[in-house]
């Protein structure tokens, strides 16, 4: 009977749909289950079964493609929290009777708040926490990049925004592309957020020489994580980029400048000292004015404004007059001359970084 149960467990694990957030995990390490799912902490790997299809009808696979979900499917995801003003806010907590798929990239927890436009989350029955041959629960942190000291010669440009869907990822990918055409070796990094392949794939498509995010540093989500851990993760990602031969990194921060982790990181002088400057992505001119004011209160003056606003000439004109800052569209960011000009517009940014 025990052998049969073990074989059944192994079959469920091997045939399950493994989410993007688990892409660094060695699947062969997962050989058993711990049934105490209520003891799960952020990053613990969970084998679950789809109970009800809700807002997330697909799961993002570790292979980098979406996969349609069906009731009864087995999935492997990570327990975690999420902060997404346009979707869900939830915590890293599992109920043995059912949990919420907070993000299609593979974040499972307990929803607390949802945006009014969202359906209820997809419900998942947590079957157990994945364990290794010694019975130790597997956690993303076990597969993280080695801790690294922040490199001194790597130039970094930060991309922050007014909110979700303000154009941060588009700006990040566009700047990466422009700098690559200008002759730089460019890393594209995601400092905060919840694990998903949308941003990651956008960076790869833009031609980044090195791509990584906080999941590579062992976190399924940075929401409600200690700031010291996120800070170490940023240093580690920058260190990995430097080790890969990159000489400039474009780093995106999730959500808006008022989100708790992003706000705290931007107020941290040590974190900000890693960056030669910041782009600020906004949906409209009023968000530009308010965000620039908020950033100036903590000593940050953006290099330029960008984002969804750039689709509206009138909003661009209003923002330029109100803030005194230049506005750069994604098309301009993709232009090597414009991208180089932006990087070189701040005296604190290292300029002698071109690939020979």
C-alpha cells in the first residue's frame, strides 16, 4: 500500500503543470509530500489540484508558454503573497480546504481584496508541500542565485511608475533594445513584483544579454518580504548581471511609487545609490505631476517621463509644462542615439561603457 501511494504521489508530481515561478527548481528533487499545508510559508512549493476555474484560466508554464487550465488539473506552484491593484491582494497562507491562485505565474495564497472588474480567483485544493528525499519542504530560496555583492562598475537605470499598467515594462524593454543597438551589453532585471513570464519574456524579446528577476533570487513575490531581503536580492541580480559581462542594467520596479515595498526601497539611500537615474512611467499628465512631486520629496528627480501617457500629445504637452521634465516615447527609447543620450544625460552615470 505504501509503495502504491508513493508511486501515485510521484505520478501526480511528474504529470503536474509546473508554473513559471518554479523554473529554477530541479523537478527530480521533488519526491514526496508534506500534508501540513497550513504551515506553508512564502516560497514553499505546493502540489495542488484545480477545484474551480476563475479569473486565471491559464497557468504560465516554466517553459515560457501559457497552458489552459481544466478542473482536476494538477499544478505545482509556490505559496506566496501578491499586491496588484488591478487584480488581487492576498497573503502567503494556505487553507487545506482550498486556496486562491493569485497570479498565473504560479503564486498561491489567500485572497483578501480584489479589483471590482475581476472575477473570483481560480480555486486550488492544496494536496501537499513538495519535499525532497529527506522530507525537507522544497522552497524557491534553495534554488536561488548565490548571494552577491553589488558591483561597483555596473551602470543601472531604474524604471518606476505611477501604478500597474502605466507602461513600465514597455519602457524597460524599449530602453534595453535601444541600448543594445547603441553597443552596450544590457541586463534587464525585475526588482519587485509577483513572478510571471510577461515581463521576463518582454525583456528577452527586446534582446537583453542577461535577464533575471526576484524569482531568481528565491522569492515568488516581494510583497510583504523583509526589505533587507529585497535589497540583498537587488544586489544579487546586479552582481549576476555584472558576472555575465553586462555593463549596464535596466531595472524595473513593480506597481506604483506609493506601493509599500517600492516606496520603502526608493526612500532607502543605499538602494538608490545603485542607480544612475530613474525613468518614471505614467498614464497621464496629472499622474506625472503628482508622482514627480512625490519622488522629489525623497530626493529623486527622474531623468525623463515615459509610459502610456506618450500616446497622447496633449498629455505630453501638459506634463512637460507642469514638471519641466522631458517626455520620451517607447519609439524614442528604442532609438540607439536617444537611448545613449538618456544614459549620458546624468553626470553620475558612467559613460565609458560601450562594447568595443
